[in-house]
């Protein structure tokens, strides 16, 4: 019978054999964030709709077209988070985290939901890793965030990634820039797409990242924000560049980057991959000094970034990068007959208590099929238990890689016997294990 329920458009399953790729990326981002002093925050999957309208901005595509909103009883509506920052800031304010000493540094790993046209690299449910730093206005903080992304890219082994940098100023210098943009686009009003005609009044900055080719052509000669920065914003941008130079991080100033969301001030940046075409932004972020106040907190400078994990994985795969392989079974217990099967259960439970990864037959296969299965799951060792092994209390332990066989006790000596074999095998095959052992001198404890 065919399954008549299918995975929703724009969603993905991560099948068990692919999960190790996600684990690789997740462990790199977690460990790197921890090194910079970031701690994890976990927030609800949905929030009151007003949170996103106020923070992301009511003129953005995200809020106007892409949110999954449901109404509950009463007049409240809730929305599945379209990004991670708004909910994180809400939680930081609500839990009084800003009173615990500044700066506060938090990271999140979560899924986001946007009702977008499904296409390659654009999903309706997608996953993000993001960091937020709250309470520092210094350009050193901006450089620190970029440095964190930079080291993550390096550790993942991503190539052909370019850092694009811009400052979009403070509300003061942006007001002047807004006027200049309006004056520039006004003569072209009739040629603009309907959305941009509307944006021209409310938020002309958004015209710069319109996806329509006609509008992009018109925007080509538009004035640049970098020519409108006030003294403080200029000094901040220079401070950031100086810190990046100290850290040896290369960048390109790209005055076309404005970021899609309304809450950004001053620094905006994108890490762009040249390997996955027009969807090439693998990480974007910037400063949002006004956001905490907008959401009802006391005025606090803040900044952050978010990284699309699906895009990172696509890029890693297209570049043939290596992932950390998942652990495989240490010992498979093959058995013949009911008594032997019971022995396998007993041995497995003893060995698991000692931390070994052990499996045995659960589907009633014959011996040959059990051996095939052990091979398929890449078991390092196999023991075959039958009547004669039960009687003698010893069995052959087979190293599946070398084919070598040794006798081991099925009684009290089992763990010592297996442990000795396992130790030898790890010494000869696992470099990390060997250098760990070598750090203790001769390693054999003799
Ligand atoms: Zn300014
Ligand atoms: Zn447009």
C-alpha cells in the first residue's frame, strides 16, 4: 500500500545515515561559540505575531508575505518564528538577562519558518545557527562576531567564502541617505515594480535589494550609504576595519549590502560563497542598536548574525568537505540457538555498562545473515556463540578489518580479554587515540 501522506513542500527529512553531517556542523558551531563565551538559549517555536511585526519590520517581505500565522481563541495571533533574533531578544528582556552584567552573549540552533516559493536552497522550514551579543557599542564587538564566523568557516573547511562588509549608519545619517535615495528614484517611479513603488515612501533602502532585474538596473547608480555616514558612524566603521586588520581577516566593503530586515544599524555583513550561485549568502549579520528598546527593554546596543545550516551543508557537500564519521558498533554478538541468544543478551548488557557499543540479533536471522548484518553496520569485532562455546566458556573474537581471530572468555574474563584486543586495535588504527595514550608516557602503565 502506498503512503498517501507526503512530506510538505519546502521541508526536508534528515535520514539516519545523513545525520552525522548535521552533527559535524552543529558541534563545530557549538564549540566555536563556547570559545568566544557564548551560551545557548532555547526559545519557543512560535511567538505573538506582534513581536515579528515590530522587530523584523512591517515593510519587509518576511512580515508582509512569508509568515505562518495562526489565530487562537481570543484576538491573539501567533506566528512560527521566521528568524531567531526577535524571540531571542524577547527572551533576554523577559528573563532579566541584561541585568546580569554586560556584554551578554547567547547562541541558538533552531528551525525557522517562511512561506516562500520552494526552490533549491530555499526552504519553508530551515535551520539556523545564530549568535547575539548584547551591551557593547564598541566596534571591537562587531569584529569579534565576524571573527567567530570566520573561524567556524575555517574549521568546517569551507572554501571560496568572501566577507562583504558595510555600514548603514544610525537613524540620523540614514535619514539623510533616505532623502537622497528618494530623490534618486523619484524620476524612475513609474518604471519600478509595484512593491518598490510602495517602498519608495516608507523604506527606500529596501529598493536596493529588490530582486527584479529592471529595478536592479535602475538602482545601479543610486547614491551610496558610505557617502552619508555621520562622524560617529564613520569612526565606528573605521574601528571595525582596524580590528579586522589586526586579526588578519580579509573583507570587501560592499555599499550595496543593506540586509533585508529593518532592525539593523551601522555594521552589516555577509559571508558569501561563490559555489552555490545566486543563493550564495551562507551567513549574514550586523548591529541592531535600537531593537532592544523597540521591544520594550532599556536602550542597549546589540549585534548578531545567523547562519543557514542547509546552505552551509550544501556548500560543504559541493566542495567535497569531510564530515566527522559517526561511531560504529564495537562488538556484534552472533548466536546460534536459544541458549546462545540469551548469553548474547547477558554479555551485551554487561559490556554496554562499561561503555561499549554492542549489538546482537533482534530479528531471528540465521548465522550467515547475522554475519552479513555485522559487516553492513561496520562492526569492529564479531563473536560467534554456539553450543560448543557455551560449553567451553570461550569463543573466537574476530577483528572484522584484519580477519584476525583470538580466544576470549565468555565468563568473568570477558571484559579484560575484549578490552586488551580493543586497546591494541585502537592504538593501531586511531591516530587521536594513539596521541592521547602517548601523552601519558609509555601508555601501557607498565
Ligand atoms: Zn550616524
Ligand atoms: Zn522592486
